[in-house]
C-alpha cells in the first residue's frame, strides 16, 4: 500500500482521539490533519503540521513534492507560506535526513522568479529563503513571522 493512502496517525501508530475542550483553531486543525490520508492533505494542512513540527518524517517528502509542483503554494496566509513553513522546520530534522535536505537545497536553489502580481507578497518568502541560505548563529532567530 502506498504510504500516501495512510494518515500520519496510521504511519506514526498514535491514536490521538479528540482534542480536549476547549481548544484552539490550531489544535483542531492539527488533530484533523493528523487523521487525513497524506494524499488528501491540502496546503493549509501542510502549513499547520509543519509549523507544529508534527509527523515530519512522513510529511516532509509530501511537502517537497508539493513545492516541486507549485513552489509558491499557498496554505491560506500568502503565496509561498508552505515553503516558508518548510524552511522553518527545526535544523535537527534536516541533520537527521541529509537526502531530504539535499532535495530541499535543490528546490531552494532552483526557485522560479515570482509573477509580477506576487512581488509585494514575496517578503516572507524572501526572508525565509535568505535565512535558510545564511542561517543566523542563534537558532531562535530562525523563526519567521507568519504575516508580511
């Protein structure tokens, strides 16, 4: 069976059940995305899971495929927010997965130019790419604001 037919819940072998009530929108979104088959995850799901660093071993290959197909894929905030969320994944993940890091490096180096109408929305993407290429010495500075 193709892993993309399975959810993170299936792949990780963890049944989360339902979130405790009351809960936040982010918590609800993570719980819902956790239970969706990988093939059904939308860009908005990818962003929230990446931001929460959930299921990365299974999620990152899916996200790399999404970025390869649509480099400035929008998860609901701005064009390229999926890429920004991916670039903000903790460095320890990339150190443990050099083949995925090499793939990300290639995607970042071959990013196409923005369409003219996206130029004003490009600041968060530009900042995340700049920080990825030249990481600050303090890991706490790697976090990029979600809004331009």
